[in-house]
C-alpha cells in the first residue's frame, strides 16, 4: 500500500483554527514533525487544505 511522508515545515502560530486542527489530525504539532499516512482521498484532502504548511513525499 502506498503511503505519504508528510513534514510540517511552517509554524501553526497565527493560522486558521481549522488548519491547525487539520495538522493535528495528521499528527503534526511542531515544526519538523514527520508522519506517514495512507495515500487516499481523505489524506489528500487534508494535505490540500494545509499545503502551504507541509512538504509531502510519496513512498511505495
């Protein structure tokens, strides 16, 4: 199954509350946090919402 490696590269301070909640739901709370999530529509939607805060790499 494909996974996505997601890294938080910008701070959550001063961001919209929904964007903060989305980052936390992905397991990202501090700059530099990395998480692996399944590559599905739900994850892609979350990434699209906070794309300006994260870096995404595809894993096989």
